[in-house]
C-alpha cells in the first residue's frame, strides 16, 4: 500500500466534478493537494474547503491548451515543494450528437484538452519523477473509451487514446519506479450532465437498471484507491459496462448487433446531443 501522507498531488480540472471530489479525497488522507483549472475563483473556493481537513492547497490557474501554462504549472509545484508525487490528469471536454453535425473547431479543442494536454503535461512532469524513481500518473478517461456508443463518435476516440496512452506509458516506465493508472468512469453527476435530468437520460436509453449514475465522489475514490493499491485500470459505471467491455473485446460484431437491434440508436444520438 502507498501512503498519501504529505504526498504532493497535482489535480487538473479540480474546480468542479470529479477533480474537486478527488481533491477532497486526497486531502482527507493527508496529501498536499495542488488545484489546477482555468477559473481561479473556483479553485480558491475548493482550497477553502480543503482547509477543513487541516491542509492548505496550492492554487495554480492554468489553461490546459496553453504550453506556457503547462510548463509554469510544473515549475511552480517543483519550486514550492521540490517534487510531484502524483499527477491526476482529469481535465476534459465532452460533446455529443450526430457526427456530421459536430463543429470542427470544437472537435479540435476536445482533442487538444482530452488527449494532447494530458500527454504533454505528463511529458513535462515525468522527467522529475524519473529522476527520483518515484511517482504515479493517473489518467481519467471514460467507459466510452472501451465501449464507443452512437452519439459519441467524436468524444469516444479521445477517451480511447487516453487509455492506450496509459498502458503504453506504464510499460515504457516499468522498472523505473513510476506507476500509471487509467480510470474509466461511467455516467457521473458533473457539469457534463447538467443539461439533462436523470429521467430524461432513462427515456433516451442512456440509463437502465444495469448502468449506474454515480456521484463524483465515486470515481474520486477510485482514483485514490488506484494510487494506494497501484490499480492499472478501473472500469466503472455498472454491470452492463463490465459485460460490454468483455463482449467488445471478444467480438465487436456482437456489440454492433446489440446496438442495432436492442438499442434505439437514433434516440441515443439525440440524447447525447442534448447532454452537450
């Protein structure tokens, strides 16, 4: 087991949702939390919450799409604490709906934030971890990365890329004291779902008794657990996703049949569009 006491944990996308919940979970266990997002005022608010655990948080506003912000983030943390023990790449964007209707600029921005930013930030942080032969990279992806659904044609590939990046990186740094985890949340009550009520999601076929709608604290705990116990990958979201992952790897044709004859794909695509 890996102790989090006084470990320096950098969390991107920490102003809300899973990132905010993860900051609380790490702080509860005595970690020194570094909060990263674009909105300083939101980070300061989270920082005040963290003080309730007897810890102070370092606030570093940053735009994940700006190279200078990523470098500055690493420099500020190293200058302040001398190291980065855990990097949680959590910041992300989501768009849904028919692929032909997606705005090309938004797709480009999503790829930049969801794929390039965590890869580039890891590339900046990793040499410091390798020098100390200690560190943990946690990449927050999505079940969409292993079970791509209608309406997620632009979003799902960005999540699959993060999963592939995680596994390749883990194998590359094996033996150097660096650990890498991929966390795959299912539907989670965050700002990404604020445009649709739970009943509307069920009506659109996005939820059923075998698919969970988790609070942000659920994947947050999975992130912390992955660091403590060095989990390679954590698939969440309910039993349907667990079986779907098995079937997808066994035969994509089976999943094609499932979506074609069991699911109302047009309703799903519209539901994904309404989610945003």
